[in-house]
C-alpha cells in the first residue's frame, strides 16, 4: 500500500530534526531517540554507594535474584532448606548450573543475566563463573555505578528507603552523603501494612504511639514522617499493598493513611505511590521468591482519588486484569499517575499489551516503566528490554497517526519520549538534587 499521507523525504533521522519523517524513518528515529534520551528510573531497590553493603551488585547477587530463585525451584529437586543452607556463592553456583548450563536461559530473568554478561564482554556459556567473579571483584564501586547507569541510559535512580530498617536507619542518622544520581523514597509498609509488628520501633525512636492508634498516635506518626522527610528528602512516599486492600474500611492501616500519611503528603507536597496487588508469602519456604499476585478491587483507588483531590497518587498494579480499569480511572482523575509494568508483568508480551493500551487511552500522560532493580547491573538489561519493547509500539502509534493525517517530526518524538521517561516524573516529584543546607538534622 502506498502512503499518501506520509511525506516522502530523503532525510536521515539525524538530519530530520525539523523535517517530516517517512514511515521507515519513524521507526529508526524512535529507536534513536529512545537510545539517546537519558531516563529516570522511578522505582528501584538500589542504593547509593554511601549505603555500603545494602547496595547489591555483581554476579553472585545477579544470580541469586529472587526471580531466578523461583525458577530454580521449578528445575531442581533441591529442597528450599538445603538451598538456603548454602553460602551466597554456593547458591549462585547451583543456579548457574541449573538454569544456565543444564537448561536454556530463555525466561526474561535468565536472559537478563546473559545480556548483562554480554554487555561487559564476559562469557555467557562457560560452565563456571570464575571469569565473571574476577571481573566484578576488580571493579571500584563508585566508578562501576557510573558506568552501569551510563550503559543503562539512566541519569537518575530512585531508591526505596525504609526508616524502620535498623541498618538503613543507622546510616541515615549518620548524615549519609548525597549522591547526584540517587534520590530517596520514604517507604511506609511497616507503618501501613504491619503496624502491630512495628509500632514499638516508632516508640523506641521517641514517638508517643500505641498499638491501637489512639488519637495522638496519628499526630505522632505525622511527626515521625516529617522528621524522616528532613533526613531523607524523599521524592515521594510509598507502600506496596495486598490485593485485599480496601478503602474505606475501618482498619488501622486506613486510619494511619487518612490521619497521618495523606495529610503529611499534602503538607510536604509529595505524591504517594501505591503498588497494589501483592500476595505476600503464599509459599514462605521460598522467602522473597514466595510472593504472588492477586487481582484487587480498584474501587478503593477510585474512593481515594475522589476523597483526596489534593493528594497525588502514583499507582502500579500487579495483576494484568487490573490494567484496563487503571487506565479508565486515570481518565477520570488527574491526581492519578499510572506507572510501570510491575514484577510479574515485566515481560515483553505483557508490557507490550499494557503499553499499547495506555497509549490508546492516555496518550503520553503516564510513566511507562520502572526497573524495580534489586541488583545494580539489572538496570542494564531491564532498560535495554524496555527500549526494545517500546520502540515498535511507539513507532506504530506514530504510523497510525501519520496515516490519519498528522505529520511527524523528530522533535515530536523527542518531546514525547522525554515526557514519558523524564518530565512526567519531574512534574510529579522534585527530582532536583536536595540542597545540602535543606537537609536539617531531624529532631
Ligand atoms: O514491594 C515492592 O517494591 C516489590 O517490587 C518488591 O518487594 C518485590 O520483591 C520485587 O522485587 C519486585 O520486583
Ligand atoms: Zn519494588
């Protein structure tokens, strides 16, 4: 079929800045712009170097990622207790042998390790890990972080910071050094999802709280959040919620949400990230790999968005079945920003479906992806895969638009990619480096 609505030009993508693109040029320009635009990774479990051994990196950590542990137990007869009794290095060895030597690593998580090894020029088919271990051992962490973020095409990563983790809290209390490429997030799971196990930790930090969340507890949790805000300068607050989450409902978590968390977010001008749909520990023997996914009733989100128009909600859902409703709600509430294809959804076939639908229903007004990386080098494969999956979807949206009569330029594509992977995040959170004088000591 000819393309009467597409202007035929001989421009190369590089020289086509102001000019119109042909159908073939659209595809290559989208790829080029995606490759050259530095992204912001709005949700990871990575840490800046000052957090020391909390930051995971290297081949043994890559291989013992919980996504791979779950796959290991499908292929191996090893009992979980036997696996957990091994050293980290021993676990990495059995995972390498089982998933990469005795089997073909075609799953998303195994293929990711191959992509990382390949990106460093390391062997991807050796029977042992000797060469990879030597390579990672030789890296200086500060320089390695810089290289990895450059290879992943990232300018900034957002951490997940738990003020109730004693090891992490001690580092924050020691005036941790600011890092230009990392930002903090104040994680609230301990407070909102398991108050009975955590209220004493707040009490031990000097806050007058009690198990039943009496009236003063709400104010005291508010004070706790304000103090940790001073320490961390988080770009948002966050919680992962179970599929059974309901709002309104008379629960301790909801009381803390309405009495402390939402007012604090309003006052501090922070969005609240809700990641909804995790079913924690359906198989506890697998530890971190033992969580599953469940469909949630998103009327809870509808109620929150309507009842709290002055709060902003960054939302990711874990069930594929909830994705369509999430898009519908985003069309109803401008204080809702859908983000990412989370965890079990971060596979090309599902990312493609979700992202296509989001473009169709929301245009460029969403944040397509976050990495959720737990191990530094994972950002290399996760963002490579995101760019690879997104390129044809985005190009196809422009092709349809061109067929329907709109001319497309490189500048349009650049504006859209920047929006999706940077400025939608920048307009919802303050991603600038916190001024060091704004990091007042918390009381
Ligand atoms: O709650 C979360 O932030 C989840 O992303 C993690 O806890 C989960 O274990 C994970 O790593 C998913 O990718
Ligand atoms: Zn996460």
